[in-house]
C-alpha cells in the first residue's frame, strides 16, 4: 500500500529518489510519494538537497572542475554553519557508495537527468552557455562556491544570511577590478530550496 508507513533506511531513500526522479512529474509529487511510502520528511529533504550533489559530481568529476569540499548549512534555529564537510554528511557519502547500483538501474539518459538535479550542475551548464557554443572553455577554470543547503523548516532570512556568506567569499576571491578574466565562478544558490 502506497500509504503504509514503514521503517526506511537512508540507502532506501537515496535509491528511491534516484530511480524515480528521472520519470517523476514534479519534485513536489516525488517528495509526497516518498513521505507516503514511509520515508521521514527530514531524510527526504537531505536526499533531495545533499545526495543530489554527489550525483552531479560523479557526472562532472573527471573534467577538472574545482568543487568545494564543504557546504554552507542554514539551520532551522537561525544559525549558519559556513564550513560543513560533505564527507561528514551521511546523505552524501551513502549516495556516492550507491552510485554503481543506481547507474545499473537507470538508462544513460535517466542517469544524466538525475545528475543535473542540483545547483552545482546548473552552475556548470550556465558557465558553458555563458561562453557560447563553438568556443573552447577550459573547465579547470571553473570555480564553484559552496552550496547553501537550508534545513527543511528554515526561515528565508536565515537562507539569505547564508547566501551573504557566499557573496563575501566571492568578493574576497574576485574583488571588483580584479585582473582575472578567465576564471569562471558561480554562486550556487539555495540548493533546490523549493517544494
């Protein structure tokens, strides 16, 4: 029964999301389906916001892009954690561990769709489009800032303060008037903070 709640592991949640997302009608409907299946809403949120980062990095990981090792957490209690190691977050490490199983279960096209569901992947696409087709882009020159990952019930003002941290990082590394012309940097905004 789709409405029967059961104990579901993080691995189950990651695999369910990964194999259903490419054919889902909307993000909201997939989230609702997962909660009906028994997945904890907080766990579902972590999968959508954190596990999806792992998938994108698998797709683009061999291209020389400089990915940050941390994310910025905007917490429900109003606090900002500016340097949370991705490798300390189970939703990220377990997604990496399940990559082979997920790739086997999906078509190549479906796997690419899955990997594109995250702010980092969208930033990379934005960089390529900004340069324009027919021109060379050295992907090793792309520098991505840490993604802001909000908690499930975080206030928007807290998210904005977290985004302000990213903006300060941008100004620190690429101040106005910088002579740098070839480095592409993109602020990965609030990680899919939509319902």
